[in-house]
C-alpha cells in the first residue's frame, strides 16, 4: 500500500511558500500483530504548525527536514491486526499530512458514535474547540456578566470561542479581517463585529462597541490588537493568550505594545496557555460541545481544500485569512 | 501656626524638573473639636507619585495644580482636641510634602509601639514593604523552590523584596544600576547581583546567574528588563508587575518587548498589582516584617534628604537612581 505524504523540504523564512514543502510517495510496511492500516479522510492545518517549522526548543519539538509533517487527522481503519480497532473503525490521530499510515494502537483515538460529522473532531469538537473552551474557562474564568473581546473571530478557534461565550450569556465583541466574515458572525448572533482592516482606530472601534469596557480578551493576533485590548480592558481584566498569528511569519521581531503600563494601573492578569495542558478536562468540554453542536448552539463551519496536493495551499491560506471557520483538507 | 508645603506648579513633561514645584507657606487654621495639629518628622517620595502628576483618569486621582502634593508621612501630634490622639502621639498619614497640618482623626494611623525607628513605617514596614510582600506572596505565589528575579533591587521596594524572598529560602537574582548598589545587596546575602548598566546582554547575564531559569519575576522597571525576563523565565513562570520606572518619564511611548510570544510557549502568567488592593493583608505582613526588622533579617536602608526645601530634589533623584533603599525627607 502506498501513502502520499507532505514533507518539509526547508524551513520557511517569513511567510511559508510552496517551495518549503514537497509531496513524497512511500510504500507502507506490512501490518504487524497489533497494528492497523488507516486511510485518512480529513486532515487539519493549524496556525501553531508554523511554530514547529522553526528549529528551536519549544513546548513541542520542531518538524524535521525531509520528514513528513504531523497534525490532527481523522480516518478509517481499512486493515487491522488489532482487535480493539477492527476494520471500519473511525479514528483520530496526529498523523495527518499523509493519505495512509500504519500504526500500533498507541496514538489512535476511536471516534465516539455521535450524530456529528467526522470532520468536527478536527474542529469544534477537537483541538480548536478545546482551545477556545480552555482559553475562556480554565484560563479566562468566563462569567455571564463579562464583555469578551475575541480576535481572529472567524477562525477555527475564534468562531467557536464567540459561540461558547454567547452560550454563556456574555456580551461578545469580535474582530475579523473582512466584511464577509463579519456578516457570517452576525448571522450566528454575534452583535458586535469589527472589521479591523477598515474600522480606523481599533481602540475606538472596540470602545464604541463596548462602552462598558472589556473584561476578558481572547488573544489570537498580537500587535495592534493587543494594544487596543490593553486600552479598552477594565480594571482587573484578563487576557487569555492563545496565539499571536500576526507575528508568526515575522523575519524581524515586531516590538510589543507601548501601553503595557496598563497592566499595572488596571491590575490586569495576562496568561498564556496551550491546549495540551488542558486535555484532562476534555471530557467536560466535549460533553457540552457535542450537545451544542447537536442543538445548533454552536455552528461549526469549515473551509475545505480537496486532496493531499492542496494541503500546502490550505496551510499557507491560514496566514492570508482564506478560511472561515476551520481550515480542513479532505483526503478521501 | 505656619506650614511650609510643596505645591505642584505645572505638570512635568518628561523628567520632572525643579520648576514644576514650588514651596508655599500657609497659615494653619485654629484647631476645632476632634482635630489635631501634626508636625511631620519624615516624608516619603515614591516613583508612583510621578503618575499622579499626569492629568488622566487612573486608579487614584491626579494631583491638582497649585495644590500641595500628597504622600506618606510620619509625625507627632503637637496640639490636640481629640482624646484618641493626645499630644505626643506618633501618627502616619498621607499628608506628606508639608511640615505641619491640621486634621481630624480620619486618615491618621497611630504608630504601634515597637523597637523600630519611626521612618521604617514609610519603608519596610509601610507602603514599599507591603508592596514587596504583595508582589511576592498574594500576586507572585512565592515558593521556597523558586528562583526569583527582582529589578530595581536596591530601591525601597526591590531591596525589601530581595530580603523577603531570601528569608523564604528562594534563590534571588537582583539587578541594580551601579556597582556600589550591587556590593550593598551582596552584603545583605544576595548572591546573584547584576549591574544592568555594565553587564552587556541582560538576558545572558541573567541566564548565567540562573542556569536553572527564572520562576518569578518582580517587575519594577519595564523595557529591556521585561524582554530579558521573558527570555529567561521557565515554563509556567510568573511576573508580578509592580512598576515600570524606566518609562514613567517617557514623552513618547516606548514600544514593548518583541518577544511577547513567550507568554504562550511558556504559559506565563503576568499580573499587575497595586498595593492598596492588598491592605486587607497588612496585619499578616506587618507581623512578619516587624519580626524580621527586629531580628535583622530585613535590613532597611534609606537615603535621606534634609528639610522640606530638599523634597523636590529627593523626588527627582528617584529617577536618577540616587537612592539606595527608601528615599526619605527628614522634616524635623
């Protein structure tokens, strides 16, 4: 059995380009006792993967050159020598960026039987959804009375975060990069949506949308967004720092906000987090999220690229704002 | 009875200059029933006062033009129509920057009878000491196993913070602005002291002093210090943000650190605080601090300017690093 994989040819300098990647076809080994052959149906591309393309020590090791990339995927067992994963089992794994793989059971999770499409296990019910929930609840201590600012609000994490906050009864102020994305969020019931590319002063736009001030900022962007949040947060406000996508492709580091003294005057709490530190709470999260998805209280959209040869374009598209909701690649 | 007061003539632009201040002699009113006449013996000058010289909304109202400045002071009741404060009572108040004042009992605190010099109630046993303790304990969650980085470590807050952390059994890395100040801290048992003006790369100097990394950073300075702390903090490190004195006299805002993405990768918690939010814990703090002072486990130094006409010079000196320990003005 052959597998087509995407490998990292060279480390991107600045914005990733197609040259940094290549397709490779490999022959998979024969199944050994305990192993399964999985055909991936969906794979995920996520902004955090940009960080793994840099050769540095971090919370997760960097991708190796000439090796296949990794990431979330869901697929189906098509041959099995493991009775826990019979043929037909649907599984999620971190072995995306390839059409097929052979694996022992370790690292495979059987998808629960729910009236929810498989691809949501890479989105609202998977890592991005759990990220949104972790930033709002264990990190951000979301309260019903909060006014919550969410940036990159039409992305996989942001769009789910908006809807979780709305379900909690909070007031949501969302920022996005196009009028289409803004309309899309408004259709989900988010009242205050700002197109940061056309709004003029972001601080003034947020202050106008939330004259009562911001209590919790879900940070996905960095840069001007962080400056505007520091300006508009209330005393004892919180920032859950999930990402700073505006800076992931910087070749020269961008200076931070000039208004950090607000941290003192407003007694702000700023806390960075990574979803993997919160997996222990996945059961609690998924119970709520599955219910919300089934009831339509979270609408999980995705932007789909078709085929393993489009995986690189899907990934690069993340940094060009080409996705509304979760960016996915359909493999089969 | 006359009182000599320091009034704010104009709002400083950038570094405060003597022109921004003036002395005024006023005639105090006759004592009414319930009032006392206080002769101030010591007054405090503190960096936070710079913030009150700016006309803006903040956690404390700005100083008014042509009105006397305010700040911590300790003095003695020299005439009294209030039986709770008989003549001879020693009191602390927020009515510094003047030689005498008339006041009702409100806002006066009787000094406890302890074998501790009065001026320490403006320093280690007063606002600066309580600030150090609040940043380390309720905000910073100091642990014995921590390596603690403290900036402006020879100042009123920093020098006490160093010694509290040392008393807790923590490893302390301190930064100061002169070799004399460094020697002074080493004499108090602080092993790792860095002169940031001569050390070259501050990040490298901290990493060399603490190869195990920093767990808690007590932030008094901002700018390059914050950058270096973000570089050297361990995962799940904390920053207690007390002040950013390097920026208080900026006329153009200084950009922040370019390495804020460390907040995510290291899951840092950054929390700003103001001592007045923690006064409820003063009794707990002062019990420990009084004991430490009596036992010599905190050595509280001060730099003393003499006379109300030197108060302005003492205040301006804070921004020139002229103090070792608490900056005080002796009034009588």
